[in-house]
């Protein structure tokens, strides 16, 4: 996850030892980024995730997914 944090802009994700013990969260929230992936893995839709965590905007979630995709695809291509 540390590599992912180095390529995802800090306006999307923050890591603060005072917030959830340093767990990466969506900026301005206490929602762990990992929760988005867990919801999607459990076959919830993005809209269902956003309904459960209204402090995360649609744009934030989509940008994290897009950046994650870029990181994964660039790692495979390398």
C-alpha cells in the first residue's frame, strides 16, 4: 500500500497517526480506503458504498479507483 500512497495524490488519501492509527483514509474523512475495495470485492456497487459513507464523494472514489488501475497496469507492463 505504501507504493500506492506514493502515486495517489494527497488530495485523495491521507495517513495520520491520529486518525485510525495511521490507516490510509479518504481525505477529510475517517473512511479507510481499504473499505472501498472490500465493498467492491463483496459485490456491493459503488453507489451502495457511497450511500453507506456519504463523506466520500463519487469523484473521490472514482479517482482512487482510476489511480489504482493505473498503478496496477503500469506494474504489469513493466
